[in-house]
C-alpha cells in the first residue's frame, strides 16, 4: 500500500533525473571516465528508504488492525447494513418527494374537489402519515422514529379485513353480552374502552380482542398486539403526546394522514344533503369548531412571522369524536362493519354518559349540547349508513320493542252475568280467587 503522494522506489533502470526525486537536495555529479558512470548512494537516500520502511510498517499495522476489527464486528454487519439501507431509502424518499413538490409549484394541478365515499376504496389517497411526509409536514418530525418503516413492516391496507367490529363506550353496551360476538370479527376497533384491565373486567359485554384503539391521546396499557390510531386534527396534539416507547412505536402507533381527514370533512357537506337531512346542518358544526385544516396550518406555521389571522384564514374542519373516527377508519380497512356501544339519539339535549361508571366524564358535560364534538351529526350519519346497509347495528343498539301485553279476561261473578266491554277488569267477588 502506498502513501498518497509518493511513488514507488526507483529500480536499477531509472534515469538520473528520476533518482533526484528521492533526494532532499540536487542530484550528485557523476564521477568516472569514459562511458562508465558511478552513482554512489548518499546518506540522504538511505534516510528516505528508512522513512519508507516506517510508513510501510504503519500501513501494515493499520491493515492488520482493520482485519481484526472487521472480524470482531462481523456479527453486527447485517444490522449495520440494514440500518444503512433504511436511512438511504428514507433519504431517497425525501429527495423524490421534494422534487415532486418543486414540480408541483411550476406545474399547478387543476383545481378539483376530491371524491370520497366512506364505503368505497379511495384509491391512491394516503391513509397513514409516513416518514417522507415530513418534507411537507415538518411538525410530523416529532414522531420520526414512529413513522419510519423497516423492511418487512407493513401498515394496514385498504380492505384488509373481511369483517370488523367498531366498539364504543355508550351505555347500550352494558348487559349486551356481545363480547363473544365482538371477538369473532377479523379486526376490532375501539374508542373510549381500550385498556386491557377494563376489557378484562367487562369482557362478557365488550369482548377482549383489540386490533386498534382510536384516541386523540396515546393510550397506554393496551392488550398485546393492539395498535394506537391517532387522528391528526391539529399539530398541537403531537407536542402533547407523552409516554412514547420510541423503540417500538413504529409497530404500535399509526397516524391518520391530514389529507385523508380533509377529504372526510369535505364529504360531510355532500352527506348532509342526503334525505333525510340532519336537524342541525353541517355548516353549524364547522363554524363552531376550533380546528382548521392541518394541511393549511402547516403552511402558515412554517415561519415564525405567521400571525393569528394567518392561521384563522385556513378553512375550519368539523370536530369529530374519536368513536366516529374509528368508524371512518374501519370503512377504509374493512368489508363489513358492525357497530357496538354507540348511541343513536340525535337530539342535542340527549344525555351523555358512558358504559362504565368508572369512566371519567368531564365536568358540566352531561348532555350532547355541552360537548364540542358534532355528536348529533355523527349519530344521524350512523343511522343513515345503517339504513343504506353500509354498517350494521348490533341488537343492543336497536330500539327496544315494547312488550306485547295480552288483555286479561274479566272474571265472571258467581251466579251473575258476564261483565260487558270485555277489556276491563271485573272486581273479584268476595270469596273469589
């Protein structure tokens, strides 16, 4: 191995000019007579040879050390190679996406309202937030370790499950004995009742199988194999998420893509025009919402100069509950859906309560009108989908039929005529049964 900048030592056939390269001073004058030339080796040339020998020893030692280290690290080479490939793939995705964004600026797409049917496949529309989305949504970088997908790891895909159960926490679930029926589905979505300890306590009514827990907060203590689904209504939620297991979060946390949430919100307007229309229009719930389109708020919040007016210029989105988000997610991933533990009373004055008395109800929010969520609109849409056959209600959610009472025959008094009318109750005679 050669030291950079040095050439190999001259052989016996090199010229006198070449020999001068290896000397500190000018080339020595040749001595002798006639055609015979003698080139004595001066002390300076010997010192260079010694210096070359030292460099050769150094490079040999480095080569030996590298061989030893490589031998010891051979066991971790696959891991290092895998992580390097993951980083390289992620960087490439970011570069590709950045190039697409630059092209989009120069060639704007024609304006069109996305068409999305909750019961149909939405095609190429992204469902989950991914690592390459950090280029477009910088705030998502707070969850970068959770968004990275290693080789062999896949996210839930559309129409993956034949049948699904979506389980809420309404009082209708209590005493339903629907646990076994819930657990028989291919996947179970839960909202409001996800913790393993609670499911063990109410297993007979609520079941125990959990595939996904939909919540605006990161719920801990989930059953083994369950994954959290976080609807990203606001980037502020990301900064409030705590207790994240950074080593395993990419296998346990899913973040719904803000573009998908926007499309869901846009379709609420079309659904609100389907007969029978909701008693309170969609526009009312959107005007009352404190949330704005997260794709828009990302743009205005990138710079520190963004004002409150800039943020308010983004279109508002309806404040939907976690339970309704669970239904929307199931409509993407499942073929057949059955709902358990949801209320269907669309009155804004209806009582608000939970299946378990242990569930904490926020102060002064005992009626739907006290909540910011669009519960009356959500319940109206659930009933609409049930009528169309897009979802099914479990028997515990259906209106209870009044028991049929048989008319009692009047008793005939001994020795007297039968009472007239046939529907009344005759008084018992003394001594009667």
